[in-house]
C-alpha cells in the first residue's frame, strides 16, 4: 500500500493549529475589549479621589490660615503663592492648583495674568 504525502497546508495538524491560534487571538481581543473600559473607569475614579483628598486637605489649611489672619489672607498674593504653588498631582508635573471664590473671582493662579 502506497502512502500519499499530504501538503502541510492541507494537513489536519495545520488546520488545528490555525483554529487554535484564531481562538487565542479572539480571546485576547475579547479580554482587551472588556477590561480596557473598566480599567479606564477605575483610573479616572482613582484620580478624582486623589484630587478630592488634595482639595480637602489644602482647603483645611486655607481655613486655618483664614482663622488666624482673617479674610485679608485671601488678598495676600505672596501668602497664597507660598501655600499653593507646590500643590500638584504626584507624577504629573504640568498639574497646578488655583483658587476661586464663591463669586467666581480668581484669587490665585500660577499664571499671574489670569488673576
């Protein structure tokens, strides 16, 4: 009996490997498609919580300064600069803090032209 040689592309092993590879790529794509929006949402929530905590902490410091100096503290640009110039989101050098009163008047901004 003569054995017929099968081409690699037509072999059963090649077809199984191709199906297995397609399955792996589909599974990886589904995992990215499912997990990416969730990780973005979690990162956004983490940054918002960090910013809220920072705003509350610095707000408490401003409240204490106003208790000792009164509302004149808010008009003292050098004191506000000293207090708020180093407030940043850790790891983000372009971040900064600014202070706005209840009427929307800018009290402090790192760029003096915006006050």
